[in-house]
């Protein structure tokens, strides 16, 4: 992984967005049509999401892509 700090920051951001909507990892995965393991791995920085997965997450969270990828602290992450 080339940017572990950024991937970790993104995972934490995704978790916050999911929790703000009162969704579990399983619910988000179902709405996004991805596995719950994928959501867990993204949130715990074990996996860097592809653009395909990012687009699915935006639909599930009902937010634009720029809101999903605008991660607080991302600039400071390695």
C-alpha cells in the first residue's frame, strides 16, 4: 500500500459517514452491493477502495463522490 495514512483516514471518514446515517457495515454493504467484508476492510485500512466501490458507496450513502473523498486530515496523511 503506497499511502497507508491516507487509506486509514479514508476508512475512518467512511465509518463516520456510515454511523451518522445510523447504518451498520452490513446495511451499507447491502445498499452498495458489496460484501460486508469489503466495507470492514476499507474502514480498518486493510483495503484501498477502487473507483467502482467508491461509486457504489456514494449511491448507498446518497452523497456526491467529492463528499466521500473529501477526508479531513487527508493532506497531512502520508
